[in-house]
C-alpha cells in the first residue's frame, strides 16, 4: 500500500482512519491535530488520511482495519521512520514523539528549536492583531465623530503596525529558510552538460 509513496521535499505522515470509529477520530482531530506544536510542525509534512474501508485490496483492508487508527511517519525519501497503531495512536504524546523523531531525521533544525522560534513569530502576529483591532475600533469612532487628534493617532498606529508586520514577516522568512532538509534529502542538481 505504501509502495506508491514517492520521495519528495517533506516528510510524510499517513493516518489510517476507520470512519466507523467516530469517537476515536474526533479525539485525534481535537486532541492531536489541534495542539499548537503539532500544527506548527505539520505545515512541513505531507499529510495523508486514508479511509481503511476504501482500500481496494481486501487483504490489505482487513490488515489495516485491525490497526486503525494508525500513523505511519516517512522521511522525505519515503522511507518508514516509525509507526504507531491502535490505542497508542490516540495519544498526543505518542504522536508528537514520533513526529519529532521524523522531523529531526529530516531537517537540519530540531523540531524543539524550530517550534520555539516559530511560536515567537505566532505570538508577534497575535500582538499585531490586537493592535489592529484597537485601530479598527478607533476608526469606527472616527466615522461616528471626526476627531483630528484621534485621526493622527490612528495614522501613526497604522504606520507602526505596518512596520512591525513587515519585520515579523521578514523574521518568519528567515526562520523558514534556516530550517532546511538535511543534505541527504536535498534534490540532486543536474550535472552541467558541456
């Protein structure tokens, strides 16, 4: 079944899900995939969800029905790094441990280091959003009743927000660029043909 997985530019996680087990699937969706560290990391993974009931091969379907829920983690070369099945697949700590192992095998920056840096970026965007909400409220006040002093404050605040946002976006770009695939997973450059 996983023989069709092709090497790529990211690690991959495959979730084998049995749709008849709604409670387990809701727990995985709510507990695992909504956890902030998981969300940060999975942006750098190919994520596939397989409905085990739709596997065309009857023998494979039977095998994977017994394992569901299950997660299979692959490096960018499409080699299996780890997997977790059954009740253990329903655990946030179990999932994150295997995700971290796959990440650390795939990228030059550890997941802990990347998550810490990227969390700072997200926090900065949140602070900018709070400031933008305050400016929006002040703009509404200006629509109701013009006030030259408030207008100047709004214009100053908008300029400051734009500058802060540009800096945070630049910082985000640097962090993303510094988190590269390990050399063994880098695409091979074609030899110069002379």
